[in-house]
C-alpha cells in the first residue's frame, strides 16, 4: 500500500487523493488526527489509485501528481516565500501558480444571513473555482468526539486542504461531502409548502386559517408558529420578550391539543426560538432548570445561555424543549443570531446551537431537522438554512436565485428564504407572485411575512388573477414532491444538490458563468426565475437565458428550444422559464390534496420528453423502508421500461401510473388506449397498474419536426398594446413558410421589445 503521508519536524502533507492535498504546519511537530467541527472523515474514496512522486533535498520538498506540483521550504511556516503550487490547468493565460496565502478567485459559497440586506451582499468562499483550484482552511476548528461533543483544540496548527479538481465541479463537491459529511436526508414534509408569518395568532384563528387553505385546495405541509406562541409581555425587570419558552395560554389554552390537530390536518409543526437571553425566572421551566444548575432562585438568577456548557445543554433540552416535543413540536426554528463570540476562541455560538439542537433530535431517533442560519463550512450537516429577514423589493428577489444556487459551492444546499419578503419594501402583487414562483423552484418553499396587517401572503389577499396563479404554483410544488424527494436522496447519498449553478453543466464554456440566476433544478429541469417587472406593452416580463447544448422543452407549452445559444425569453404572469432536457423524465403527484400526511401518492404521473435516452430512479420511502421505481427510456429501441425494486408493499395498494409523452407527434401504444392533445402535442396513457415491471413499445415518440407557434403568436400579438394595423402585419407575416422572410420582415417593426419577443417564436420555429 502506498504511503500517502509525508512528515517532517514541523510539517505534514497528506495526499488524500490525486486531487486533494492536506497541508499541516506545527511549531511543536504535533498534528491533528481527530475529527473537527468541519472535517469528519479523511479517507477519501476515489476510483483512481493515488499516484505521486516526490523530489526531496535537505532543505526542499516537492510533491507531484497529475494535477499539481508543490514546492516547499522544509520545516518553515507556510507563507508565500516558503510554499507555492503549480496547478496543471490551462484555464488562465499566465498559468496557475498559487503562492500560499494569496487570495483565490473562487466562485463563492454563501453567507451567514440576509438580515437587513436589500439586494446584493458579499458571499463567503466556496471550494469551486474557474481556475481549477481552491483551499479550505480548517486551522481554527475544535475537535468533535465520537459522541458528537466538542472538545477544545489547544494545539496551534495550520491545517489547509487544497482542492485541485479543475472543472470537475461535481466531483470536487462530492469529495468535499466525503471530507465534511454528507447532508442528512430531509423528511418528506420539509419539501412541501410552509406557512410562516410573524403574527400574533390564536388557536382558533390558526385553525380557521389552515381550514381555509384546505377548503381552497391549497396544499401545505409545515405549520410555522412564530415567536408569539410564547409569552412576550414579560414581567418588568427581565429585559426583552423575544426570548421565551412558556406557552401563551391566552392564545393557546391547550398547546398539545392544538398541535395534535395540526398533525391530523397533515402538517408538521415548528416553533420559533430566540434563545439569546437563556431561561429566566418567569418561565414555566425555570424551577427545574434552577434545581439542576444550582441557581439562586431568591435572586431570580437566570440560566444563562451557554451551549459550551454540557450541564446547561442537558438541562435545556430535557426540561425546556423535550416536553414541547412530546406535546407535538416536530422541529425548532432557531432564530436571532447570538453574535459571534461564545467566550471560547474560534467557537461560534451559532454553530453550537445548530450542532447540538440537531444532534439532540438525531440521538433520540427523531426525524432530525432544524431551521437556522449558516455558521460556516460544515453547516450543511444541520439542515435547514434560514436566510434571515428579507426586505420586500425587486432587488432582494433578484439576488436570491444566485445566492441559492451558489451555496452549492460550499455544500449548503437547503436554503429556506422568506418567500415573498419579510419586511419594509412596498406593495407589489407582481413582486410577491414572482417570489412565490421562485419559492416553488427553490430548495424550501417557506411563505413568510411580517406582522403588518397589509403584508399577509394568503393568496386570497390579492387580485383574482394573482390568487389563481399563486394557487396553481402552490399545487405544483406538491405535485413535484416525488421529484423533490428523489433529489433529496441524491443530495444525501451522492452529494448532488437539488439546485446547482448553470456552470456545473458546461464548466469549460465561459458563457455559462454569465447567467448567475439560472440553475439546474434536480436532474431534469433548467430554471431561470423572473426577477423584474413585466413590460406594460406586452404584459410579459423578459429574462435572458442560456440554453446548454442539446434540446430543451418548455415545461408549460412543450415547445422545443435548441441549445448552445442565448435568448431573451418573454413570459406572462402565469409562467416562468422552466425547461426540461431532451429525454427528461419527471414524476409528479397530480392529486396532492388526496395524498395524506407523509403518505405516498396513489397515482404517479410521468412527464416524458423525446429526443434522447435517459434513466430516472424514483425513490420513495416509508417507515424506513425503500422502494425504487426505475424508468428507462431507450431512444434507439423506442421502448420505455418500468421496473420496481425494493419493498413494494411500501407503495399504496392501488398505485397506478399515468404516462404523458410531451412535445411529440401522435402515436399509439399497442395494447393501451391513448389520448392525443394536438395543441399541447401530448400523448397520454393512464391508469396502468404494475406489479414488478412493464415495457411499452413507443415507436413514433419523437420530437415534432415543424413546431406550430400560432397559439403563442396569437396570444402575444392579441395582448400587446400596439396598433391594430401592426397586429395584422405581424400576423400575416408569420403565415409565410419562409422563415428568412419572416425574420427579415420582423426586423422592420422598429420596436426592440416587440421584435425580441417575436424573435423567440422564430427561434422555436427553427429549433
């Protein structure tokens, strides 16, 4: 076995893989082998055996792999004078030499919070870079023992990991997860719609609200009760009412009954915590806390929040939180940052809160989940992320798609934003709608607002048009649950985030880095949220999209777009740019209101697109048992194979499959009745039961050769606020068979916006 560790009097280099190097320096010659807050595993699994060479003299050490060449002045502190690395990537005209300590222009990671941010904010570093190399500094981490408790690192060392993965971004990320721990699997309910509002609800009011959502057939899966669940009007002399743990019995006379009702309605429950002020003498749990911690009750001595103290943690969980969990709390929203000083150097109090809250649920066999802010690399082990109090502006909305996808570069894949905005800003129904659409195609869709009477995000608070569209998208989120849960498994087991930046697909193409708001959503979809208002002339908003190589189908219309090009696309209020790749297979629950709490759908509707072979593995789980439904689309043999593997009794007894073949010419499937919708170009086969396997002959399932854009053209021109004579001219122009003439005549319009919107249709005609 090859010895991959090179150690000297004050240095240690460990070649963890051909592309991952650990560099340590210690004045005492002692090094870290323990698990740290960030790094939990140093045995990297790679398909390729480690191969490296060294050149060593009395003063110098060189390490050479296929990907880099390191030069080091032995036993000297790491600096730009003693250590540099040449990376073998030709992405920069002047080479890739990095001197230790020099800044690296990476593609960023994420940030701690968006509190009080209106628009953009700087992001911390990630482990992905166009130059092909980055570093992760773990010098300040303390240790974690086998029980998950931290122990102080008194040893002063430099401990840096060098990533040399070039443009193999997903491989780099998967390796990062191996090093720092994979993201835990989320419970299914976390992927649905959350209702969240900073509002002083009462028990009857909240029940009435949830009932109204159900009556209007708007599915929800998580009920968030903000801080007013507890007493906020506290006795004089105790400070702020933000921190609290005692139920407000005037609002919620019977908390256990209230939460039991929510569970019966198919909702998980989370309560908001602002723990900074600890447990004070007016709290119901104070006597027990005081007894366990030896507090002076005569002086109302508080139980000061100190998560570095194991005695406080144990008492806090057992006396304060666990009783509420027994009554029905499924997980906790840890709100309000505790600053950055825990009293222990390098120990972030936010990290302590996240780590121990998650660990407590996990140790007791709970479906562990928290909602809290980001506390640095490794935070992905404690999902979910709460991005903070968002300001209600278009600038805030415009930044969130970029921030959400780029977080993948540091493995932080499950962001939960205040969808619709939390505070300030202005009244704008279109802004709220576009934010909600982003939420539906975000990792977590938590609808939220402040306690202003004018800011409630209930769909029925808006105009009829907006309400209808919001309702449609909220239903779509729950229809997507089979797809989302499978992506959740991919994140947990393979380190592939649900939301990934565009450049993960075409890393060698510089153009793919110019579209920060565009992202992959799971394995099958490409999404570009709309973050600007509509053009009043066309009643459509515009965004510029880049289509990667291949063919892409509009999720709403099934119209095909040729890849390898950029295009400005125009969308009405009821649509956003969402595209399925050629060969895409998307499982949906088309009747989400009929699917119970944590139940699996009786009918899976498969949307399938032509043009390429593909395989999709639908993962479903219940009671710790798994079943996988594998759909193989073979473009060469014109067959569709469905195979069920695993614990099939996990599935509903009446499980059926509907197949919708999208963007295709009409065809029939022998042995099955099919329906063809000519306008949408869809062939449907419904109500098929499958025991273990099924094969369909789908000869004729193929892309439409000549796409018909007349319906889209009529809608665009009919709704445009332009002269009727121009409408007639455009309509007649598009009746020609000669695309070149259509394009030439379109350029004569001398209206850039109108010309661009028509050019999109011409592009479809030629795709």
